[in-house]
C-alpha cells in the first residue's frame, strides 16, 4: 500500500498535554513538533506545522535553482 501523497496529522495525546504535529510527503517526515513544543490550542500547532513545511519546501527549491 502506498503512503498518502501528503499528510498533516495533529494529535492531542491526552487532555492537558498539548497538541503535536507531523507532516509527511509520500511517507517521508518533512515537519514535526520536537516533543518540547507543546501547543495549548490546535491553531498555533497547525500554523507552526505550515511554517515548517514552507521552510522545508523553500530550502529544497532554493537548492534546485527554482
């Protein structure tokens, strides 16, 4: 079975623990909260995930001359 082309997963392990995130492109992790950065609300967790994804894509694209 092929992994999804792109996946963002936001999780709340238990009440009061804080939100975590992971983003994968074709199964490869491209962004993840480090475990220390726990977010009280899902919005800031999602925003941090998107910012990390954008940084990863920018870094990859600048290396390709695009």
